[in-house]
C-alpha cells in the first residue's frame, strides 16, 4: 500500500487541474502534493477496506509537500498512517449484544 496525498485548489475559477506551469506549493496551482493526511484522499475509507480484505502487506509513505518542512511533515505522516493501520475490524456486528439475553 503506497500512501501519498494531494490537495485540489480549484476555488478561484482560474486554477486548472493541470497547472503544471506554476511552481510546487504555489497557491494558484489547481492541485499539489501535500503531506499524507492533509489532502483529499479518503484515508479512513481506504484503511477500512484494507482491514475488510485482511491486508497484511507493507505500507509505504511517500512524503512530498513543498509547503512543509520534511523533518516535521514526514514523521507526522508516518504517525497518521500508523494510527489508521492499527485499527482492527470488529469481530461482531454493533447490534450483536442485543440479540442475546
């Protein structure tokens, strides 16, 4: 599982999805790489699916964020992924306790 995040910034009516002619971290870009957990990727949904399929393989965090120092952002991204990957799915349905007397 490769963890990398992006952020769309299409709010001003001028930013396009490509915007590759602008430098990374320029707020006028239509999208940018951003530290894992700060972007638009639905990470909780992704990890719930990994749990559902019993994924036990490696997790790799690729950290790219020109707007954040790597010595701050990379450890934070790793902690974010570790927290989500530590969740275990429940062994019973949430209402199973009500089905017994």
